[in-house]
C-alpha cells in the first residue's frame, strides 16, 4: 500500500529551518497558527465501540426522577368533571393559563348575575352594573367553578362540599339565563323572517341515519347472498328418491288377496293337525 505521507506534520519544522537559513525573509501567515494548533498525529479515525449495558443489580436512585407536582385545584377539577362528564364535550380554546387570573378576574363576585326587581332605566342601570361585577366576559366552564370554589374556601371559610355546592348552583343559574336569552333571541329573529340552518345535533342525527340506511342495504344484500349459498348446497336427491316408489302390478294384488286375513276368502291352511269329523 505504501508509506504514510507525514509531510504535513513537518511543515512547521521546514518553515523554521528556512527562516534560520534566511531562505525566506518573513514567516508565512500560517506560521503562528500551525505552531499553536499543530496537525493531528492520528492518521486514522478511532473505532467507535458501543458500551456494553450491564444489568443493574439494584434499583436506580430516584434522585433524577421528576417530582410529581400536585395542586389543590386538581382534586376539585376531578370532582367537578366526574359529576359533569358532558362538560368535556363543550368546545373551548386550548390555551394554557398564564397564572395571572387573579389580576384579570375577580372571583369574589358570583358567576351568575343577581336578580333585580327594579324596572325602567334604574333597572337597566342596575342590570348593567351587576353584569360588570359578575364574570360576564369570562367563559362559563368547569374552570370557573373551580376558581370560584377556591375563593369561597379561602375567604368565606366554607367547607369544600359547601363551596362546591354554591359554585355549581351559580353556574346552573348563569347557564339557564344564557339559554333563555338565546332562545328568546332566536324566536324574535324567526318572527321577523330569519332562517336558521340545522343545529349540530340535527346534522349529526342526519349523518347517523344515512349510515344506518347504508348498513341496512348492505345487511339485506349479504343476507340474500347467504340464503342463496345455503340453498345451492342441497341438490334434493334424497327427497326425490323417497318419493319415487315402484308401482305394484294389479295382478300381483289379486293373487295376494286370497291370502290376506282381512279378505272374504280368509286365509288358507298351510299344514298342521288333521281336522277330525
């Protein structure tokens, strides 16, 4: 194969000899750099060897395992969504909380709008004032119930069950008010000629009915094919052989008539004791 070419490793040495012999007037630009970072003496790359994994004789230490974080709200969330599983089906924006809800929302106010008996302009002003005090602009969901429950437990000294009962009833009243407002607004709009398309529930039922009809047609087709296959498995030879009985000649019937006990001639003797007079 030949020898290795090591001239690149001796380039700094040759340049130094040329400077000493005054063969070159000034050192090359790379002279100091080569002196600081000489070429590598290893001509081949080292073979990477995969370390052998030994079976641990003891359990690894939990020093570097992540710490399980637990918050008080987690238990309250589990209780609420366990009692209201359909709340998870409500659409919501999947954004993480920034942890500064206490600066944006005042959980000392109820989730629902308090009732008022005032009428006229005073009633409207009171309603708007109470709407600003309540959590009107915040979405009503399970997280609002949990935060309201936490505030009641910390500031009103309520028990967990009592605070949960108060917070969820406020949510029920607020939801009832929203649904009533939406229903009345829809009826007014329809009275003036507005047209609303199908609701998500109606669209889902329509798609489900279409799939049911498709499955019904497929099931009928498969049942017909299965019955045809089962019918073609039997040729009917056994039934035909049982029905095709040989015909008996009329002469044979007349010859046997005298020997039949039930006939008029009776049955002739076939031997035995002689008859005494």
